[in-house]
């Protein structure tokens, strides 16, 4: 079964009469629509939410968004639904609609059940697009302000060698003192295999972004020099290759600001809908 399909298989199972062994009951009613205990269990499983009350609250929010979309007269045309389904099938790795339907049949599901859940997702997306996304703006002034802040912060390109044994760390320091390039020594001796293969490359860091002992070492070491640092977990030989002023990627900053605004706006929007919604909770 293709990976993307699994998500829908579980979601669609919410509509199936497979709860014969469960004593079902209503856990909440949202704007006149009931949420069954069986539906809640499946929702929690699908979204990997261990706390049942947290899953209930999340499902209530989803129901509120769906009922709001319908109350605003939003709809999904057959053309939109079919286009979304085609994209979903393609992105899931299936070669054809027939192959996709065969995979569904093996799971005891139908194409119509998948389309219904996909339709719900499109409805919610339209609602959020109209009432949240369309109102978010990131100005050039906001981007420039972030850029100016970033230009004040130097960035250091850092490499390190990690070992557990102090004697080995001292031996490596002697090898480095002999003039062997740091990256070559890191590849051969570092016990951190993830960074060793890249010559000990940690990345470009700003002040305060590392754990305290390493942060102090990085910012008290002159570029082109290295320093041995002892921590509770072992020994690090820190090498600062160079320091530079972080370049301002305006497109990335604009995206980051947009995401931050969107997350806040979405939360505020959902909270406003919840305050007006009719919600009765029995669990």
C-alpha cells in the first residue's frame, strides 16, 4: 500500500460500520452534528493523539470548520474534486485510477468514501483560504526590519571532533598541532559518525544556539583555531573555520513571517468560531 494512501484509508474508516464490538455512544454534538465514540477513537489513532480528550477537542475543531464552510455556502465542484483526486492518485504513486481502486478494494473501501473525505479537506481549505490566508500580508518594511536584526548577528562556521576518552582527545590535539588538516582528522578519529563523514562539519551557528559549554568555546575561539572542551557526555574539539555576517535571504524571511502570521491568524479564527459554535460535550 502506497504511503499517502494509508492516511486516507484510516480517515475513510471513520465512515465504515466496523464498530460491532464497540459500545458506541455520542461524545459530543457540534452545531447539531454528533461525534461518536468510535469516530473519536479512529481520529485519535489517525492523528497519533494519545490523550483522548485532546483528540476530542481537535475533532471538535475540525467539525466546527466543516459546518462553518457549509454555512457560508462553500462547495466543491465535481471538476475540483476529480482534479484533486487525480493529483492525489498520482502523488501516491499509483499508475492509474484502476490500480488505485483495486488497492482500495483490498482494504474493503470504495472510491466514493475516499472522495467524501477528500471533499471535506477541500472545503476546509477553501474556508481557511477565504477567511484567513486572504487577509495575511507581509510588508517589505517587516522583511527589512528582520534583515537589519540579522545583520547585527555574526555567524560562525563550526566543525568538531567528538570522542569519549580524554587520552584520545589529547592525542588528537597533538595530531592537529602537527599541522594535519582538521577535516581530515575528524573523518578518521571523530566518534560522531554523522558529522565525521563531512569532516566534522556542524554548520553555521549564531551565539546562543548551542549547549552552553560548546557555545562558550565557539565564541571564545578565534577563527582558524580549535579548542578542547570537556562535557558530561565526552570531549569535543571545536574548530571555528570562519566568521561572517549572516546574509539576508528576503524570500525565506518573507515565508517565515507569513507562516508565523498564518499560524496565529488560524488559531484566532478557530477560537472565534468556537466561541459562537453550539458544542455539547459528554466525554
